[in-house]
C-alpha cells in the first residue's frame, strides 16, 4: 500500500557529467536509508521548474524521491512495502 509522505529529506547523490543524477542514500527522521537500486526515473516540468523523480529501493521498501533543480531541495514523496 502506497503511503504519501511529502517531507523534505537529506540525500547523498552523484551528479554525473552527462546530467544523470543517482541517489545513493537519504536520511529521514535521523535514520539513514541506503539506496540499493534506482528502479525508475522520470522528469516533470512545472512551469520553468524541473522536478526529477526517482523510484528507489533499500531492499525492504520502495520510495519515491524528488529533486527540485531550481532550489536543490529533495523530498520523500511516498513509500510502499515491496
């Protein structure tokens, strides 16, 4: 079951030279989650703003993370058990 979260988080990510973004870990409520796999990515435009979405898993749950390229802010949008 998908649970909406929509809260700011800290993310460790690699920004590749060709523009690819790869989330490696994120912190929520003081707990660090290590990304085992990025399962899907997509980009959404909101006016001039580009929002990058990432479906990632830590091996236990599936998470939707977003990256706002204008503000450089990350959010945990949703979580679902595998």
